[in-house]
C-alpha cells in the first residue's frame, strides 16, 4: 500500500485532471483514485510512491521546494504538461497511466459495478455526458441477421 503522502499527491493529480464540475461528479467523488492506485500497484508494486515522487520533483521546478499538493491549479497543470512532454518516454507513460486509469475509473462502469452481486448501476458521469449505458448491439451489425 502506498504511503499516505503519496496517496494525497496522486489524489491531487487526479483531481486536477477530472474535478467535479456543475452536475458531474469528479474522479475523487467516484473513488477513481482507488481504481487508479489499484491498477498501478497491480502492474508494479510500489510504483504509486515513485509516481508521487515524480510529481513532487516536477512541482519543485514550478515552485521551489513545493510538493505537488502545495501547488494551485494552474501550477499543477504546468507540472502535468511538463511531464507529458518530457523527453523521457517513461515520464510520458506515467502521465498516460494517470489519465487512462483515472478517466477509466471516472467514466467507465467501474464506479457503478458491484463485484459481489454483479449488479451495474449507471455511474453518475454517464448521465452527465449523455451516455445511456451498454446496449446488446445493433441488428445491422450482427452476423446472420
């Protein structure tokens, strides 16, 4: 399990990318930070602490001796933009993981799925973006119809 300070940093990064707005809950309101950390740690245990360390290192370049959580929204944006355009593919991949897993937890069925029962409640983000949920398919595209 990542250090509490690392979780705080990752939550701040995710909230920067997918905040709550008007009638749509953000990533943190849906618990997508848990989804993100679970997937990161599944791929490489301990990587969440390393990722938080990277965010803090880049934060120090935006404001001397600042941690990522100390930055305001515009400064956090600068950090994420700098990382996403870094010369290192590994740094760019770290930001990609934040985006893919964070948005996945925010907009996929993940936040509405109950593993114990298999029930799916439509996540609040679906209605906010006009998605009505999965459909069995369109007859025009099925073979043999």
